[in-house]
C-alpha cells in the first residue's frame, strides 16, 4: 500500500500589489484553504482505501458463487457486498465480481465452444443447435446486463466456432471427395481391366472416358492438381491395355503366333501379318489405348505375359506327356474294372434269360397251351437270346478285354442253356430218338414221327438260325446215333429223368419267383427269409445244383433287402431315406445323421445283399427317398398354403406378403365374393363382408389389375377397380386415423398416379386406361424435363429431385421413398406448393402420429410417427384393443403402456375396462399413483417377416431402454406379433360363422313363411 507523506506545498496566492497590512482575515483564509486541501486528500485516501478493500474482497470470493446466478435476483450469488461496506467498497467489489463473472463466462464459453466443436467436428448444424441450447441454459436465470452479456458473448463464440466447424467440414468433405475420386479411379482401373480381359473393349473405353471426365471435374473444383486427368487416363488405359493383352493371349496357340503379335504392336500394325481376325481386332483396339504415356507399360506387359504363356505351353506339353502316360495306365485299369463289372452285369442278364426260358418251357408243353401260344413263347425266348447275342457283339467293339473267343464261349453257353429246357420238355411227348434226328438232320422220316409241338420246336430252331451244334443236342438228350433197342429204353429212361428234373426245376423257379415278388414288395420277416433259404437248400443234389441253388438264394436275399428298403420307406422321411441310400452306396461307411436303430437296419439290409446288388439297393433307396421328398414337399406346400389361408381368414397375416394377398383372393373365391367388380350391385351385408376381407389384406388380383391400369393395359371394369382403390387407400379406423391398406405394397408414385386417374375420371369423365396412358405420356414427354427443373428450382443448392425432397423432409429414407412421386408431380405440371403440400399430406398418412409405438427411424425428428402403428398392423378395432390388453397383462409389475396416458391419481373405474391391465392395486382403488409405473412403448422390428414389436421403457433420464427382466439365463426381452391374438381371431371367426349360419337359418324360415302365406293366399283366390 502506498504511503502518503506530508510534503511542502505551493498554494496559489495573490500576485501583484503587495498590501501593507497583513491582517487576521488573510491568515484565516490561508489556514482554511490548507485545511480543505487536507480534507480532500484524506477523503481521496479513504475512498482509494475502500476501493482497494472492495477489490481485494471480491478477488477472494469463491469462483462458484461468482458464476452461479441467483434465480431471484438474476445476478451472481456473490454480487451483494459484505455487510458494512460503504459505497466505494461496494462499487469496487461489484465491479470486480462482474469482471470475474464475465471472464469466467468468456472462458467457459471458449471451452464449451471448442468441446462442442470437436464433438460436432463435421456437423455445423448440430454444433449450432447444441451451442444454442447451452447458451440458452446459461442465460436461463440471468437478468439484465448479465443475460445480455451471456447472449452477446455466446452469439460471438457460436458464430466464430461455427465458422471453424464449417471450414473444417468443407475441408473434410473436399478431402473425402478427393479420396473418393482416387478410390473410384482405382476401382475403375480394375473394372476396365476386367472388361478388357473378356473382350468388352467398348465398355472399357467408356470407363476411361467417364473417369477422366470425373477427374476433370475434380480439377475444376480445385480438388485435384492440374495433370491429374492425364494421369487418370493413362492409368486406366494401361489397365485396359493389360486386359486386352491377356484377352488376346488367350486366343493364341503357339509361341510363333505371339511373336508376330508383338511385332504387330511394336510397329503400330505396319508389320506382322495376323491371320486370326479376332486377335487382329483385339490388337487394333489395343493400339487405340497406346500412346506416349502408356506404350512402354503395355508392351512390357505383353512381353512378360508372352513369356509366361511360352513357359506355360512348355509346361503343358511336358505335363500333357506325363498325364497321357498316367491316363493310359489309368484307362487300362479302368477298362479292366469296367470289363469285370460288365461280366457281372452280363451274368445277371444270362441268368434272367435262362430262368425265363426254363419257366416258358415248363408251360409250353402243357395240354392247355395252343400251338400259336407255344410258338409265341418260343419265339420270345429266341428274341431274348438274339438281343443278348447282339449285346455280346457290341461288347467286343467297346471292351478290349472281351475277345471274340470270350463272346463265342458265352453265346454257346447261353444258347445251349435256353434250348435245353425246351428240348427236354418236347421229349416228354416221346419219340426221343426221332426228335434228336429231326433237330440234327431235319429228315422227313424223323419229322413224320413227331408231335405238333415237337415239330414246332424243330422248325423254330431252324427258322431262327439258332444253330445248335450236334454235340449239344446229343449231350442234352444223351442218345447215340444208332441206338439198340436196349439202349433206346435206357436212353428213354434217362431222358424222362431229365424231363422230370426240369419240370421240378421249373416249378421251383415259379415258387421262387413268387417269393421274390412278395419279398421285394416288402412282405418279409426274418423267419420267412430263413425258411425260404432252407427250402432252396433242400433241393440241392436233387433238382438244383449247388451253384443254381446259391444263385436263387441270392435272388431271394436281394429281394428281401429290397423289401426291407421299401418297408422302411413307409415310415422314413425323405432325408432319412436318402441317408440310407448314402449308407448303402458307401457300403456302410457313411453313418452321418443316422440313429443306432437306423444303422442296425442298414446292417441287416446289407447282410442280405450280394456285392453286385449294393448299387441296385442304393439306387432303389435313393429313388424312394426322392419320391418321399417330393411327397413331403407337396404336403408341406399344401400345409403352408392352408396355414396361410387360415391365418388370413382369421384376420392374421401381413398385407405386405404376396402369399397372404393371394390367400385373400382364395377366401373371396370361397365366399363367392371374387367378382368384386360388381360391388356396387351387391346387397349391403355382402358389401360389408367383402370390405372386411379386402381391407384386412387387399387381394393380389386387385393390386395386379391396378398396376395394369397404371401401365396402360386395358382392364375390364376399370371404374369399379378405381372405387375399390380409393376405399382401401383411405381406410378409416375407429380411432379416427386414416391409413392406406396399400402402404408398402404399391409405391407412392403409382398410388399418386391412380389418385390422379380417379380425380380426372370423376371431374372430367373418360376411360380409365386412356386417362392413365395420357398421364404416363405426359410424364415421359422430353418437355417434362423443363417442368422438372423449373418447378423444383434446380440450381446451386438443388441439383436433383433427391436434393429437393431432402431439403423439405430432412430424412434420407423418406427422400428415397418420396423422390419418384415428386418427380412425377413435377413432370406433370404440378406447382412447387402443390408438391410440398402433398409431401406433408403423405407423411401424415404414411407416418401418422401413433400411440403406444416408438419408431427408431425418428421420422421428422420424432419417434411418435410411424407406419407401424397398431392401427396399421391391426385394422380391426376389436383385435387392436385385444392386442393392447394382452400385452399390458404380460408386462412385469411397475411397467405399463398406459403410464403416460393416465399419469396422476385416477380411479380405476375411470379407465376403460379393456385398458385397465395392471393398473389395479390391492392397496388402493386408484389405478395409478405418480411415479409407480414406467411407460412402455412397442418398437417395431423392420427386419422381421411381418410386423414384430419389442418392448422398451422410458427410464428416469427420459431415455428409451429395452425392457429386459429376469435373472441369469432366464432373462426375457418381450417380443410381440400378431400371434398374440391368434386365438382371438379364431374365436371371432367362429362367431362370424355362427352369425352367418343363424342369418341363413332365419332367412330360410322367413322364406318358408312367405311360401306358406302365398300358398294359402292362392288357394283363396282360386276359390
């Protein structure tokens, strides 16, 4: 503190004439002046001291009280000076408090401005909103100059930092645009290369042109340096050139050809004769993208690629030689395997032909078979032999391991085996020696001794060129050339024995054939199988050889396995049957997805199969599995269609699903309402019923016809269809909300066109199709481009329809939905005011304010607008109320969908009965006490099939949170859809059915009464 020292002072005195007297008056005047001066100095010192104390006190005040505004005074809490302060101290104190307050505000606003500037780094509008809200909250309790200072300072800080954010945003977006151009260039380079690689040169050239133009635009916008366009053109041209080089290389077949191509390119087409026109055309295109900037890179790529192709060709030649060797060895091995497999197949064919011949022969010589039938049977057997012989002949051409000797051996064997039973059966008629002689020599004497069927056999063998060797005939009948009488009898007995055995064999084969058919059909048990196998074993050594018996046992076992497969097919699913097929195909190795019981059955089947029959069994199982799957698919389709039908009939389903709309058509058909074009001629009850069905889910046939109208296709009864459209497009629910039942089905542009058609037909008249055609022509007229630009005001700010729509609605999703409709309106001459008014109207219709639902799409900045409101999902008023009531009853205690609606103390009795839900209280007759319940909203899940809602609640911070409750693994996130009211819809449908039946019964009774009355009246008239 400065010390005031007393100093000699010079005061003003009279100057000039000196007075002689020095009286007392002058002395007192002098003393008085000096006293006044000392008083003034003391006053100033005191004031200075007081100000100093005030300042020092103000500086020592806690900063929190300086910056906190008193809501009553509108000034800082510390503004009032301490008690005992005088005027000077108070003034100084308050000046310092005010200065400190202003400094604090400046600092705080600087910090907040920077903080929000970082938070909304590239969002000027978001920054402005947040900073404005912050400034407003700071000035909320301030008054007078403090409020003005906050507002003025805040505006200055906001403007300054907003400018920074704008500049930063602009720089950021310019950087992104620059990066995007370079990124697009890289993508275009790859696209051009890929197009050129497949010979699409024109497409690649368009890519070069478009990307070069895009780069030029970037240069004009100062995003890219000069010369970038040339660089871009060169980069993509080189990529195109490389693609063309590789495309051309793929057409070449030799190193010499590629050398000529290189010469052609190096000399710009002056040297090197290209014979292949396709290659020449490609090289000519290649020259078009070769200039001083690209030539070296393209030619270098040509050299590298050519060398690679040369290397590949040499490798291919070496590999081809090695592969040829391996292939030859593999071919030999495979041919041997195929030959073995073919042996098995031909053996089976042999068995079939021989067995068939044995059975035919046993029937041929019975008394009840005529000569004609016998001839037919015999010729059939010969035909089978000829077919088999033809197969063997073909096999010698395709199977290098099957020689002519092999063929002759097999054919001779089969020939003998199929003729043998016929000769033995013919021998039953006697004259065995003459029969043998006639077969061998065809002499008249022998022929004269034969019966008709014996002659038939001899003639058939000769006519068909069966060419049975003499030795075979003798071995069959066992006769010598010139037998004695004793030998004849002996031979005859031997022949009769052979005949007997052949008969027995034929009978056995017939029995076995019956068993095989029975087993293969599925009528088989393990006991039956063992009995039949034992029966065949009993014939060994008498009627059958061991080899023949084993062949028949294999047939029976195979048929038993086939029967087991068919039995399993009666209970198995398609997938199970296909898995069984795979199990058999892999010989039991693949058991994926098979139960132990199924594996056990597979083992039993496999035990009965011979190795050569596994493939047949696998194919049989696969075939049965395919048929089962087809049947299952057909049944599932019918089941789904029936389920969809019943769901829609019971007022369920989703109107955005085509199958559900098709179900509506079926319902209308079954209810005799499909001729809805005649709606206006129907009685009132029929109209009400029809509208009830159609307004729930519109029929697909109606939507198809409406689309045809818009496309200019002539549709019968167009006026009636338009009436239906207007009714369903303006569906009114009981809560007063108008919604379109075509929302999400017919796009907004099409619906607007339909509304225009309707308006014109009502006001001006005319054919619906002709009106639609005129509107579409007007929209597509090239002159409409001018309407579009003028109406929407294309310029610096608005450059597209999307820009205009976004400027109006500030929502990207809505912009995509509404842009086609706006374009149509602008092109057809609507004013901008009409368009804006229509946008507002559509948003109100498509996204009305709804109750109980919160939409996360945040349309127009609010969650209370949604196209998934309950009125849209549940157009039926009763079902909607039932849905709300059921959800309310499932919510945990403390949560309610009605918390906000009935906030406060409201008696339970004042709440509609169907809305009470969990509002009842055991402790009180009040439904709701403030703070007891949290508000629950339904949030739609757009990704689900059909509308599905999840439960969310509003917490104490007014934030929307998912309603998840429960403990540990038992946590529940409630989800609700139309299944909640499925039983309600069934109940309502039954009620409606009962009502209709009652109405029908009453109508019948009334009709009977009327008929009786008419009868009695007519009788009186006749009298």
